[in-house]
C-alpha cells in the first residue's frame, strides 16, 4: 500500500506515514458503505391518478409499467387471497408523494 498524500511506500502495519506523517486509512471504515438492501428511492404513491391507495400507480411510475396492466394483475392477485395482504403492506411501506411546492413567480 502507498500513502495517499505523498505516495511513498508504507508498512501495512503502521498507522501513520513514515515520510509525511499522514494518518493511514485502513480497515472497514475506508471502504464505502454498502447500499441498503431495499432502496425505495423514487417509489412513492402519486396523489392523483390513484384508484385505491396509489400502490399500482407507484409501481407503474417507478418501473415504467402500464398502469392498467398493473391494476389488472394486482386485482387478480388480490382475488387469490394473499395479494390483498401484500397490497396493504405496500400501502404502508411506500411513502406518499410529497406535496409539490408552488413556485412563486414574483
Ligand atoms: Zn506520506
């Protein structure tokens, strides 16, 4: 490994650079943090164009699916029984679309 400040070769066991004295970043803290297992960014329930809770519209908007197709598939899954619970969970998990802040032209 090499010093990130002066570029001189470093002893892996040392905590400071022997040439410039810069602290050597080592260990798990130097690596970037792993992404969260479930990133729900850009997934929200729109306030308009919703039928029940906007869950179908949320997935259709997020993944570019056809809204009517998503609704038909969701209705079929809900009729089978377990889908209704999944819909309720998605209703709770997916946040509502934030209110659009009106821009003042003046
Ligand atoms: Zn150095």
